C-alpha cells in the first residue's frame, strides 16, 4: 500500500516534469544534416570497408570507450524459481588444431551417409551398419581422423537447425566412440539447412537432407 | 487506511488529469503494454505537397511508425504534413484538430532520401514523443545458390553494401551495441567460427574457433561480452566470453541443443531456446552463471529465436506450428501473442518496430518490418538474392 502510494506520488512528479518540458521546448527552424561520408573500396582482409554513414545507427565509438547506455529503469527479475535439472553435455572434443592441415576426402565414405527422422538426432538401428563400416575403416587406418557433417531440412528456424545439425553429427560421433574409436579422432561440423543434398521442397527432398556425412581426414603426404 | 485510500484516489485523478493535459500539449506518450500489441489504432496523417521519392520515403517511414497516410479531407485526419516543393525537403507539421503548428523545418545536406528520413523522424518524435528509427542501419545475410554473405543497409533496405566476400556460408550477423561492429559466423576456415568485424577499419578478428559449432553470437548491451553457442563440450551449450573471445565461461551444460541467445537490457540475463523434459521452450540464465529457468510461452509451440526488447519488457520470438509465426511474450513469461507469419524477429531501439524474415515461394526469403502496436508491416525490397537473419543496429 505504502509502495503504491509512493509510486503514485512519483508518477505525479514525473507527469508534472514532462508537461513542463513539453511547454517550454524551443522549436528549431532548420535541421542541418551532415553530408554522407565517403564509402571506401575493399578493406584489409578481403572484406568491403564501409565508411561512416549519415546519421545512421551510431557514430563510431573507439573500442576503449564504453558506450553510454540509457537506464530504462527496467530490471529483469526471475518469476519461476524452480531450477531446471542439467545433465552431462556429451563427450568433450579435441582441439581443432589437431586436424589443421589434414587433407579431406569427401568421396571416401559417400555410401555411408546416415539419415535422420524429422527434428530428431537419434541414430536409428537401420543406420548402424553404415556407422559400423566407417568405424571399421578407421580402425584399419590409425593415421586417419574423421569429420562428421550434420545437415537438416529447411523446416526449422535457421539457427535452431544449425544446433540440430550439430547434435546429429555429435550423436554419430558418440556412436563411433562407443564402437571403439578414440574420441580425439572424431570431429563434428554443422551446416544446418545451408547445404541441402536436394533443393526440392517435398518430403522426398527433406528426407535426403536430414543427414550426417563422413569426411575422411588424412595427414598431408 | 481509509485516509491513505482517499489520498491515493486523488493522486490517481491528478495523474489522469496531468496525462490528459500532457496529451493536449502534443506530448502524447505511447507506452507499450500487452493490451496494445496489434490493437493500437494508427494515427491519421496527410502528406501534402510531396511527390516522387520523397513522398514514397515519407509514406514508408510513417506507416511503419504507426501512421496511416490519408487524404487531406479525411474525417479522421489528426495531423497534416505539408511540404514546400522547393529543391530541399521541407515540412510543416500541423495538428489538424487543434489547427496549430508543431514545427516547420527545412533540411539540407545528404540526399533527398536522408532528408525525407530526417523529416519523418521529426514527425514521429513530435507526435509520439519517441525518437524515430528511419535513419538506423540493419545487417542481414543474402544467400545466392549455396553461399551467403553479410550485408549492411539502411533500415528500409536501401544503400545495401556487402560486408563479407567469403564465398561460403555465413550466419547470424549481430551488432555490437554502441559500435560500428558486427559479430557473425563464417565457414571461411572450413569450420563455423565466430568473428568480429570492425566496419570502420575492415579488420576482422576470430572470437571463437573451437572444434564443432561456434554459432549464434549475441553481444551484451554494454558491448563488452558475447553470448554464443559452442559444441566443444560435446553438445551445443551456451557460453559467454569477453568480446575478444578471452575469459570463456560455460553457462549451460545440458544434453539438449541450446540456440539463439539474447541479452536482457541490464545485461543480467541471457535468454535462449532449448528443450526441457523433451519440449522445446525458452529459458533464461543469469549472465554470471547460475540456474536455468523456463520462460513460459503459453498458447504456442516450439519457440526459438528469442530477442529481448531494449526496454526490457517484451521478448519477441518465432513459434513453429506448421508454419512460422512471430510472437511476443512478456519478459517474465506468460501468455504468448501471435502477431504475423514470419521468423527470426529483431527489435529496433524503440522497442516498437520489429524486422523479421518471411518465406516465399520456392524457398525464397525476404525481410519485412512490423509495427508491433498497429500491426502495420512493410516489405523491404532486396533484389540481390534471398535475404534472412536481420539484425537491427541499436
């Protein structure tokens, strides 16, 4: 009750202040617009350099100066208090430097591509034979490593699909680790919906796109 | 207690009176409350003495700011904007009901488009009391064939320039607040890495390059931290680091796939999409680490791509139920409100306008703007390919 009263008092003061400002506001007859800055050509690193632009988002701020954030007075506070149970994430990946410079062979395991059901990252029993074949080859080639590419159909939002594609690749990786392949030999990468095997927009095409592809990585000869 | 109650009702009456007076003084203030989403009537305005590009820009800007452009004889006319017809853009804004003039300005410098944008921003400020967004910038990606590049443009899609020439997949560009800098994922190295890209110098730096995915960057409102999804732990989890990639901390550790982080405006929370008990949901976690909590989105299914409004009150997100729908929910969670068909919403700095992606025939995607209050929308013309994943500079 007391709090509500205070809030109301505050509102009155605020309303008064706003009204006052509104009446006294001076009117500027002319607004001067700065002329658009020059737009440069390609900048370093093969990227296009974009020069300063007229009255756009914000003027350039040096990195060492913290931008002033308007305080909206709004603070997010939690409503639900039940913490959500968290579980183990998965099997940690080895540093990416371990495969830098290795030579990829995208054709070698072409016939072993595995397929998934809609919005699922479960490696189905029907796909186990293909994974086993890849595992056997890796056991016979101790110098080789493996990249698993996860893909999705387009029936999902783009970043959700990128995470789903990763989960698919990771599910296949976990299967291979259980099959006896060392965890530091198997790497993952997700393309989400960005590299469809079939660009069609029907269930046939979608089924072909929900897949995990194996890429053999060999040391530089 | 009775006394307190009496004082309270007098106070309330006082506030109402003062608000009415403020409104009379041309200082109407729009607060975005749940009841107003999609139900606010547009403000009727006439444009007189404009033609060609200037008229088109004014109409686009004002309609996406919640105005309805009508003829000068319209019975619902509230405001009239009158031009001078000279070589520079001029504007006299008149209150058609009170027959008073709010401002008279002439604009110089820049081009006709910029002058028209400046005029519409002045109209929006004078009528609503809030700054307009007609001179802001957007970033997005354009896909041609299997490759995509990051682009930068005016908020209406004009003056688009390529930011990348990577000739591979790029994803999820995101502004660093208060800086002319973008964060995004590029597959240029062969792996999806997160980079920062200074638009002034063109310098690009690697922020996250770990095994697996480095995706969906979101820079904190103070511009100093980046939330992102990494899978180096063996599952797509939420991480936070300094903007240069140092000081990496893992915030979630779940067997599910987290995606699309977004910050609360005070920087205290990160909201994201995940799955709890097998059901897709939005959740949030303290940015400094702690327990994850569900954000309820009652009435809709499969929420993804949350974007927290800069005023902190509302989270816009995509719901997937057959097609894709842009939805709003209060930041604490609750009943979700369906707005329009579309996906991947991103707020403008005014916490009122959204930019989002539409899917057309043949998988083609394009960008649109939406005024959350009046539900008026405008398509952004981009002819260079299929456009998606917009991010509004703020």
